[in-house]
């Protein structure tokens, strides 16, 4: 029983990690970032590179991936996303295009394959990251065998969620972001530099995704396509949670994660995912604005 | 006595306690041209929303002739014979003027009836008539988004004429128009009265004088007074309501 | 509509038809089979264009209807395969069902495993053909009735279609005893009409697909030229205005959504005939979105533009398939063009071509500067509904 709950929490935490960044950009800028999954992928590849070239483990990869993907996010925001604020459908499509570009960039090793150069750690093949010993194996909790690495992921997720909460609710810039989420025009009229704050928000969200990628690399194989399935799960969580609601994303991730875990334990993984999609469809049909949205019409 | 085209009976809507329209009772007779006056926020547009189905009422009933159209879906009310012109002109901006009229001329009962080509001689000539009436004949192939504000208003009005409803609800048909344009609009509207029944919301008193016979004044969601222009102008309550509210319009 | 433009439109269609009908003169059966698949992709793009460009409904899960159509046909063809018929000419049983049989069950479709009885009517090939179109239309009808009546806004409809295709894909994979799960349906018999067998590598099969595409394109184009098509475009422009004119907007949306689904189902059927297999990969999200990319690049609001776009993109990719890097690079290029289209060129390359011919016709004095554009093949894009 405990194991089932734990698996659910673990799945939920992974979802949340991916969804946090998405939720912020969805609420603040009206952007559905389909390239978010590729940010996760980028974070994973940074981990691979950190291991190969710097010979450092996952702990060091976390800040590196955060910075790398944040910068990437800044670039994308500036070039593409900035032109499409609040055009949800167009952002979905444009960022999907960017996702394709990012995947191909990794496959083609940024064009180097044309010159016959192969960069270790890149390319179309699979990469693996080794988990540091301290995080390996299992431990015992109330009689159940709990996977250490998954616990680590839950821990990191909680820390990041807490950090995000703190930034949003206890710092001036967080207040600005919340103001923009509620009413961008009024925020601008109050002297908030909306463009700059949005760019930073997008960067932060991408950074979070990068860290998610570091976490993923520890237990999934790393390959160019790994981001695609995650982004869909992520933004479904965000849409269900509600526009502009961090708590909504949190709650939805937890809910859907648990649902997945429970159904999977009764039937199988595949059916579990199907049920989750079914529930998501039901919720969107019943309440398109999401469960916890407080954004005005 | 003429038949009652539009009967509004104690109609009201309350948004969480706030009564935007409160116990309004009114009868528009067949062929009548009734003007609805009132300051901004008096509830005039909301009243039209209630009649046309855009907003659901929380009290009262609306009858079109003998049919109860209270809280039906918008398209059903429209099919019964209610046409509406909006404060912000609502036309098809990606289509041409002629195409706008063509859409308005399509029969609205079923999808399958419209799986066909062309519009037939009768509809064609009607569209031509309305193109002349609205002065848009030379611009028939122009995209509706390229029209001037006045032309857009006439386009919408023209669509209503083609739709040929029994009752027309016109919400500020001269908003943003020049004097000359207003005059033309008055002509179009006057040509409609008699065969149709009209309820017109307006602010421009000069225009109202050109078209109205019977006026209803609303204030704070309620009916304040009814009568001819002279009666309304000399009504002390109307005077105090307008003087009191200073008219933000 | 301006005569010159009408003539140019007609000419484009005729030239396109002539080209695809003439291909067998230049290519061998192996290539023709590949082209047949690309023509099917063209058909899919037409469906997307109808739904998105004309009705304003972005379907991110068109693969659902494609997949359903494919599976329906595949079921019939599977039962007609030699391996299945080995179990008895009147009691064919697909091979994978034998491997997934309930222990001790009778070797017959009725009872070999749970759900196998669903296959029984597919012994009749006409049933498979009918279901290829009927089933997607049914699903689209139900989905549309729910979604359009609730007046759910565009982006959420798109998200729902996305989630739905993912959902059904998982269900198909999970129902291993009935669908052969991940592996899909392979070892299919040949499509047979009036005794003629359509070997996928025979020119007649190519003509079957080409003919179907011509029919679909012509039919769809005629459909959007009807009054209903004009009303549909008005709905895309301003839903509410159309309501106040007395039309039941949801009915139009459901109707055209169903037509788009029927086109996709038809495409699925033809693909199965040409490719000799069907698989859950038809319902991969990436594939569904790729269809949208083809239509967007070709020109979402132009049926023939979307069609040609899909065919060209895939043909060029095939030309490049010698070198793996080139294929990947081509995909990157298309991704880039797609982003450009979304940002700057909503009417796609067809829109660009249209503007160029407009310019040319005007300078030749054959057309005036007029801007009415509906009921022609490239109406302007829909306003953002989100």
C-alpha cells in the first residue's frame, strides 16, 4: 500500500517538476510552451556532458543545467515567444516548431555531423547517466522498500516548489509576476517592466525544466525525443490546474499522479495513462478554465 | 388596437444580488418604432441582451407575438423573428460586403438546406436592393474590415434588413456617425417602421426626434417613464434623473 | 469572384490532377507505392485544411480518425489473408489471436478470446470499407456534439483532440488480444473489388488512391463553395453574429468536423491498402501534429495548397533519404519554415503564391484591387479565439 502511494507521489513529483515552469508561463504570458519538454531534454544532455567532460556528477549538473536552460529560454522568448503573448494556439504551434528544431539540433550535433565530426554525448543515439552511489539503491520506510533516487526526486521537487513559492509570494519580482498574471495592462500602467519580467519568468520556467531534465537523466535513458511525451503530460496538468494558479498545478499534478499510480497498480501502466487522459478530457470539457483558475474573464 | 409584437413582462436579471434590469414591463406594438432612452448603466443594452438571448433572465417573461421566447437559445429567438444590431458593429470582417449580405440571406433552419449553390433570383434582387439602400453597391467586393465606421453600421443594418425579422433591436445605430450619416440612418430606419416593429436604443436626441413617436426611459434597471417626446421632456422625474445623474454619456 | 482568379484556380486543380495521373509514366511500381502514401498524406492535409482553415477548428488529433479508418480496413483485410483463412474459409482467425487465445477456447472469432467477436462482421470487406468512414464520423459527431454545444474555445478544443488521440492510442495498445497491441496488424490480404485484387505494387492501386484524392479534393472544394461553406466561414469569423442570424452554429461545426473526420478515415483506409499494415503509430501525437505542419506550410486555408504542401514535403524528404543527415536536416528546415509560417505567414505558401499571382494579374490588368476573399481558395486566417 505504501509503495503504491509512494509511486504515485513519485510520478506526481516528476509531473510537477515539469509542470511548474509551464504553469508560470501559461498564467503570466498566455503561452503554451511545447518546447518545454526540450528544455528538460537539454537539462538531461547537460548532465551527460557534465559527466563526460567535467567528470562531475548529478549534484553539480543541477546548477549548470539551470543556467544553460534559462539562457536558452531567454533566447527563445526574445526571438519567438515575445511576439505571441496571449495567442495560446499560435504559441502552441510555434513552440512545437522550436521543439523540432531543438531535437534536430541534438541529432545533427549542431550541424557538426555534416563535417563528419562526432561529439561524444550528442547525436541520435541513447545516452546514460550514472547515479552517484549515495543516491542508489533502496531504503526501508515503515516496512516498505522505497527507492532512494525517487525519494531524491521528490525532495528536489519539494525544494523547487518551495523556492518558487517563496519567489512568487515573498519577493518584489514575484509580486510583479503575480500582477502581470492578473492584469498585464494594469501592471504595465503601474510601471512594471512587463517585457523584462516576462523574459525572466520564461527563463526561470525553462531553468526549472532543465533541473527536471537532470533528475530524469538519473533514471531514464537520454535521447533527443525524450521531451515530447513529458511536455504533453506537463501542460495537461497545467490546463487542468487552471490558468495562473500555481496551487492548481500542484494539486492537479498530485491528483493525476496518484490516479495514475492507483490505476496502474490495479490494471497496468498503459491503462493508467489512458484513464488519466480520459479524466483530463472530462475536466476540460466541464471546466475549460481549469479547476483552480481565478483569472477574470 | 394593433397587435403586440413584443411583450416584456416584469423582466429582470440579477447578477449576484445586483439587479441590472428590474421588473421591466413594456409592450411594443406591431409596426411601432419605440426608442429606449437612459443614461449609461440604465440597463438598456442588458434589456436587449435579455430579449435576444445573450443573457439569461432571472425573472419575468418575453413574448414575440404569441410565442414565449423567454430564455431560449439565441438562434431560436432569432428564428422566431428577432433581429439585433449591436453597439459595436458586428459584421464578418473577413468576408466581402456582398458575402455578408449573402450570409444574412441564407435560410437558417438546417445545415443541409444550405448544401447548395447560388442564391436564386429573388434573393439576388433583394441583396441588390439592400446594397442600394445602404449605399454599398459600389463596394460590394470590398472586405468588410476595410469599410469606414459608418459604412460598417449600415452593413450590419443591411444584414438585418435582409434577415427580415419581425422585431428589430437596434443598439445605438448612429454611434460614431457624422450628421449626414445619421440622417441617412434615420431614413433607413424610418423605412423599416410599419412593416417591422423596432426597439431602438439611442443617446442622440436630434436623431431621436427624427424617428421616434413613442419613448421609454429607463433608469437604474427600472422603467422610469413612457410617452411621446413632449411628455418625456416635460416629465419631472425624467428631468431629475438626468439632471441628477449628469449623464456620463 | 473575379473571372481570372477563378480560371487560375481551376487551372491549378486541373494541372495538379494531370500531374498525379501522369506519374505512372515516369516511375516504377516501387516509387508509385511510395507516392500513393504521399497522396494519402495529401488527403489528410485536405481534412486538416477544411477543419482548421475553413471551420476554424484546429484538430491536433487527426491521427485518431486516420487510425480508426486504417484499423477498420485492416481488420477486413486481415481476415482475408491466407494465414487467417488457414483456420477455415468460413472461420478465418487472425494469427495473433491464436497466440493470445484463452486456454481451451474454440478456434473461432466468436470465442477465441475476450472481444474477438467484434471482428466477426469484418469478414465482409464492404463492412470494413463502410466502417472506415462511418466509425470516424461517429466519433467526430459525438465529440463535436459535446464540444461545440458547450462553446468550448478553440485552443481547448485542440487540447481535447490531442488528449483524445493519445487516449485511444493507449487503449488500442492495451487491447492486445483484439488489436495485437504495439505490433499492429500485419500480413494483410489484398483489397479486392469485383474479383480484382489490388496488389499494393501494381499501378491500379496507385490509380485507386489518386482517383480517391481527386474525388476528395473536388468534393471538398465544391462543399466549401456552397452556401453552407460560406456560413461556415462566417462562423469562423464571428460565431455570435451567425447565431443572431438564426443559424444553429454548433450543427455547422459538427457537420464539417465530421466531414473532415470522414476524409481522414478514408485516407486511413487507403493507406492500409497501399502499405499493407496498420499500427498504433498512426495515432502517435507527433504524426498528428506533423499533419498540421504540412497543412500550415502548404496553406491551411487552401485545400489544394495544404494537399500539395503535404505531398511535396514528403517527396522531398524521400529524395533525401539516401543520407540520414539530410533527412534530419530537412526536418529541421521544415520545422523552421513552420515557425516562420506561424509567426509571419499564416496563409502559408499557398497564400504567398496567391499574393504573387494577385500582383501579376493586377499588373497585367486582368484584376482590380479588390479585397473580398471568401469562397475562394485562400480566405484569410481566423482570429485567435483563445
